């Protein structure tokens, strides 16, 4: 019963293979998520008071860590929005 419930909720069939619909949906949602992440990061880069990429290229590790944190935060928000 538990395996049947898990298979029904995850899209994994009893043979262990993904169905075509689940695979297509995964690829589409991944593409949409990456596009939204890129746009969100670009917007954040434009509203930031400093040249983020220039600072990162000059070796400013604090800005690099801040940029990584923002990318993770935006990705978590997108993930939660896509999952519902």
C-alpha cells in the first residue's frame, strides 16, 4: 500500500521508470525555474548599489558569498512556488 501511494505521488511506476509526462513536466519546470532564477538575479544585480560581478572578479569574497546566498534564496522561493 505504501509503495503504491509513493508511486502515485512521485510518478514512479512499479517498474521504477519515470513516465513520459513526469519527465516532460520535470524538464519544463526546471527550465522555467532556471529562467526565473536568472531574471531574478539580474534584477537584483541591477538594483544593487555596487557592481557585483566587478567586485567578484576583483576577488571580493564577501560579495561572492552574498551573491551565492541571494541565488539560493531566490531558488528556494521559486522551488516553493512551483511545488505549490
